[in-house]
C-alpha cells in the first residue's frame, strides 16, 4: 500500500479523543513517516491516559469534598 493512504487511514481510525492530535498533524507543513506517526500516537496515548487518571482523581476528590460538606 502507498504511505499516504496508510497515513490517511491511520488518522481517520483514531478515536475522537485524538482530534487535537489530528488537527496538529494536518496543520504541519512537514509530514511524518509512518514510524514517526506511530511514535507520536503512542506519546499522545500516554498523555491521554495521564489526563484521564488526573481527571478521575479530581472527580474522586471533589466527590469526597461534597460528601463531607453535607
């Protein structure tokens, strides 16, 4: 398969959480190779996982604060 097709396919199959990542890729003048794209996807996934765990901690902490205020 041709690399441009694969790049397009990979980007279009990413979940909605990757929308800022896709926008960032599409606004760049330089395009990545497939290996670079995969590396960047892994980095983005790690960032998303960290953000989700931080949100879960904040939600848990906020829930505890509300419970003690009642």
